[in-house]
C-alpha cells in the first residue's frame, strides 16, 4: 500500500465493557485487539523516513519496526523488538500516556490534523504483550558473561524493574529490595485492577526472575536494612523508591473520619484487595456520596473505584477547568461514562463533621481562571462570596505525592532538593554518593510509568559504565565511550 491508501484506513476501535456492567466488577475496561484488528491498525503507519514516534518514546522503542512486524502478522518479531527497549510492555500498553508521547508525534495524526487519529501504538503494544503471554512464547534473551559485580535495586516500581532487567542482561547479579509484599510498586498499590490487572504485573516480575533477578520482599531499605550496609554488600545501588508520601489540602477538618489520602484508599482497594472483602482481610470505608479532590489520573482512579465499592454518587472537585485536567483524556472519558460527576472550577475551603467526628460536609468556593502559572496552566482565582456546602460522607484527597523521604531521613549523605526528591544527574542518574544512582518518581516527583522507565534505562547504562571502568567524576564521558544511554 502507498501512503494515501494507508491514510484512508480509519482507526480501529478497541472494544470495551459497557459502563453499566463494568462499575460492578473489577475486570479490565478495554478488552484488547483481535489479531486482525491489530494488523489493520498497524497498516495505518505510513512508514515515514524520520520516525518521530520513536523520538517521542522515552525508552526509544523501534516503533515502525514493531508496527511493520504486526502488519505482516509476525507477532513474535513484534514483541521481540519492543522488549529490546521495554521490559514492561503489557504495563505500558495499558497505562502510559501514549497520546502525549509517541502518538502525539505520529505523522498520521499530524497529517489529518487530529491527534486522535494517530496510529494506536499503545493498543498494539498491549496486544503484542498479551499475545506473547497467552500463547506461552516468552523468549529468554541471551545474557552477557557474568561480571562478578553485585547490584542492589531499592524499589520494584517501573524504574527499578527497568534497571533490574537491563543490568541482569549485562551480566551483573541483581537483587531488588521491596518494602511491600508484592513487586511492582505503584503498579500494584496505586493503579486499580480494572486498569491494570495485578496478575499482569506479577508476570512481568516473574519474567525478570526467569532472567535471574532476585527479589527480596518486605524489606525496608533505610530501616530493616540500612543504606550503609547495602553499600558495603553491593558494588552499586539504584534507588527507585518512588513518590509515596501523600499531599493534603491543609484545610480545617482534614483529620475527620471518612477522609482518606488516595494512597491509603487505593492501596486498600488494589494491593490488599478490599474489593473482595470479606473474602479478603482488608476492609474499606464505603461512602454513599464520595468526593474526590484532584484532577489527575489518581483522582480518576479514586472516583471510579468508589463507584465499584458501592458509592451511590462519586464526584470530582477540581479547581481548574476541564481544559487544565491533567488526567488522560481516556480516563476522563471512562469516568464520565461510568457516572462520575465533575464539579470543575471549585476548591475545598473546609471539611465539616458530625458530633462523632465523621465528615459530613465540604465547604466549597467557586473559582475563575487567571494568568498561567509556572506549570503553564491558568491559575485558579477564588470568586469572593461564592462558597457553598456540599453534603458528603467520604472524601478522597488526590492532589499529588511527594518523594519517599525514607532514604534521605536514614541516609542524610544523599543530596535532596527542596521537595525532598533525590538530586540526580539527568544524563547518568548519579547522586551525591559514589556508587549510588537514582531515578523515577524519587527524582521526578509523581510522573508517568514510561518516564520512570526512561530514567531507569539511563541509570542502568551509566551504572554499567561505572562498574566496568571505575570512573565516577567523568562518568558521562565513560557512558559516551561505550555507546551512550540509548
């Protein structure tokens, strides 16, 4: 086919559960492509000479290469190409914001002046990962000869898993330390089952185990295993402990019963399977009218989870307009389909409780939009005298997270910024402590899965160069000498 014929092919929709059905279960909402739909969608790629899509991918996947393989029906080759750069394809195909990364750069969407018509790169990636798993054709890549060097990875989130996968293939011995009882970090405690089934995360971790990565669960580096001892026991350390410290609004009444951080609420619902209570041991408070404060993906996850937990009404209160919502368009769309109510240009002033200490109301102020702030979004401006009270019996606070403070509090030698994030060299992941690298949300603050993975890949290549050469002060040059970080 020529480019004109390819451009004439319409985007292939992915079937989904009906909204009325899915709010009563925890199954995935999108149901996945058939092989025929995946091949048809891949054939929409015009094979442009300069692969802007690959340039838009934080881990540099050869996107035209795997699309070509899928169009030909060679799914084994397609997943093989992806896994050269991405150890978590089943995860990324589900939760990464492709619409503002690889798909935003897609020539097809640009040519048609409509980014929603870009090639469905993420959907095809998910298809390939699921095809590999369902057909039992997982290939174990060849590893380099053992180097005798031991690597510690602190945290099993996306950045840590990427470092572990890269370093084990480079011939190093890798041990991953995780504070929780399941691997995956935010992938298992923060993202709901209906967006990312936990069995998929476990399979990705099992794949790394098959490569030889050791996982030590329920181990809190900085407490049960001091960083000083980790540095004595290992030749290099990667810290990917995430951004698990919840932020709160700082309004009166935030300590009332029935008010939860998104972290606690989602951890109970996801990792601890509160949705199965009493079959599981973890209870969760099921408010009849639930207000979630925030406008990001985590807020959407909270509001949609509340419906599945039995809420009669689930509301989003967000201080800006819909144009400034940081959540993915797909997540906002799904939330609306399921009945989540959006109360935009509103901000909480106070939470009010009854005589038993339970939250019963939220005083809310209406907002207007002023000039853009440092984030580039228009600044919310209070409208004087516009406040009113909304009845509520549960409030979920989803306004962001700060970096995990544990490493710095127990290991003050490592430099952090004013927000508590570890300071790391962008080109290498080096910290202020020799032999210690860092990446992911502990450096970025709460970011996306694929950005964390990109940082993990950079740190792994730099760590490899450090172990081979012993160079630290000029490590960027050493990395360049071995071919760079891509």
